[in-house]
C-alpha cells in the first residue's frame, strides 16, 4: 500500500492510523492500493484521517477519540458504547461517540458513489483510541460495511480485506480518475506504480487463456501411439511354463510331524499346583457370610444414634437466624452477603483491576445490602479495600472516581444471594470515601426499574452504606 500524505489528520488517534496503514507495506503483496492521509474528500467537509483506494474497494477511515484507554469496548452502531462496563459520554446528545463520525462517513460515501466504479464497495472504519485491547461489535453490525477497531496492523489488515470485496480489481484508468477526484493536488502516480499496487492486474488473464487454447491438437499424436498395444501377447505365451515346477514341494508336508514331542507331562505339575489354589476360594464364602451380619450391626448402631440425636436435639429448621440488619441514617439495611479476600484484583474490573494487580492491597471486604428507601427496595454493593499506606489508598480512590475507571464486582450477584437481580448496569449511583489506608466504594441500584447516577433515593441508600458495618 502506497501512502500519500496531504494534510493534518483531525483525530488524536491519527498517529496509530497512519502507522497501521504504513505497516502494510508497498505493493500488492498484502492488500495493495493507495491511502490518501489527511485528504478532504468533498468540499463540504474538513479533512479526514484517511481514504484508502484499494483495487477491490474504497475504505473511509475516521478516528474516534475516547476519553481514556480501555481494556474492553462494547461498540454497537445504534446503541450506547461502554468502556469496561461504564457508559461513554457522547457530544450533542448523540447515541454514542462514534455516531457523528458514522454520519460523516455516510455523507462522504453518498458523494463518492457516482465517482466510484459500480462494482467497488465503499466501507467505513471507525478507529478508536488512545488504546483499546478488545472491541466487541454485535454480529449484525459486523456483517455490514462498518468496522469499529483499534488501529493496529492486524486489525487494519483484517478490516480492509473484508470491506474491499469486489470480484475483480478496477483498472488503472479507473483508479487514476478516482484519485484525481479525491485529491487533485496530489502528484500523479505512474501506471507501473498503480499496477504494482494491484490495479488492473486482471486485464492480462484473458489473453493468457486464449494463447493456451491452440495446443489442444496434441490428442492426434496419442491416437497414433495407441495401436502398438497388441504386444502383450508374448507375455501370455511365457506365463504358462512357470506353474509346473512349484508342485514338487508337496513332499515337504511329511515334515509336519516334528510337533509330536508330546511332552505335555510338563504342564501336569502346574495342574496339580492349581488344585491347592482352589482351597482359599472355599474359605472366602466364610468371610463373606460375616459381611451381612456386620452391615446389619452397623445399620443398627446408626439407627440408634439417629434416634438419640432426634430426641435430644429439639432444633426447629424454621428458627434459622435472620440475616443481619441495621439502621444507618434512618435507612434499614439487610445484609445479604459478606466475604473478605486478600486477592483483591480478582474481584475488580477495568483500570481498578490493573491498579490492584500492580499495587496490591492488604485485604478487600465485599458486602451486599438490601436497603428500603421510600418503601421501595434498593440493592447496595459495598467494597472496603485496605492498603499498606495512605498513598496507595489515595491513588486507588482517584482511579475509582474516574468515569470509566472500572469497578468492584458485587458479591451477592456472584453467589446468587439476591432475591431478584438488581440492575448494576453502569448507571447506578456511586459514592466513595477514604479514611487513612481504607477506601470504601458503594453502588446503589433499583431492582425493578432502570437506575440513574443522580437519583436522590439511590444516593441516600449509598450514603447510608458508607457507614454500614459488615458482619
């Protein structure tokens, strides 16, 4: 692929886009084509990151800058985007950060369609950054003409190959006309260079097939060679003589008697020795007869023990202790689950998991409470994380307070202790506090309706959980 740089790219992820395109190399050994970097495809829009003219298609590459790096990005084209489980904000009330760029790509494709050969598809790549380890698109979106990816060489190669899927490459003349329309200020590219990038390579194939057609006269030679086949006759005359000689060896059959040394008397001692072995077999039934008696005795002992335990223990299964309850700031809290673990990173996701993997922690206590606010139940998830010093605690709280920075998983949700599943879907109310080397993180969400981060009732429940005791 040949890169032609025409201007500045508008996104911060532009360096990664340019590096990914450059890594594909020149020539058609990989995908071929010409990448116009920083081009202005139509006068009504500003420059875009790149428009890639491939032998079998055209791809518009637009950068989408995320607020921060992410390990996993959920990127549906028609829905909200989530980075590590947290919703990503969008500008101008757009459904997701990529929606404005997708609308721009559709406008560019509509303007380019009359200039692009009809058999060439026009695709779009939304390159997200500064870094995303994994991008998930719904299967229905992947089958379309739009790909959302972090621009690495591998991802860019896979996307360009799948989007540029015309049955045959366009000609050199069509490629030159399209490049001229997209970037009239760009220096012209020679026919040899365009052919090296894969344009017009199919034009020579029909000529080669026509030239190979005449040699079909060769079958005439094979017809002349066919008659000499009667030569096998002499082999039939030679075949009869060999059979007579093999018959004399019939005299060798008398040699079979050698096995007659019937010294079968040797196994006789073994037979006599096997007889005493049968004696212990007769003794086994005697021991087996004692087994039912021992089993009956054991069952009797167990039965007596069960009767004694039943008569002495007057336990009532219905008198199990109720879950711990407490009232904090006027909010009743019923504890549904609680556990402490020193493996803190195993119970976190996103940046918080990375932070705990590098810095570690002394312990993590997680608890789940069911609060009641205004007569309605609220699910509350509490995480109490202790560190060796206050510096690590402060850094951890800062990472947790950053939008999209990750979270701590809910204990009752993992262990199935909730009576019904709460909606901890990234929109729950969130509060945190730090006291020396200890940090408390709280999430509060409704069971039966969607939650919002600024819901007063949820914030009231979260504030009460900050002061709750874990038993």
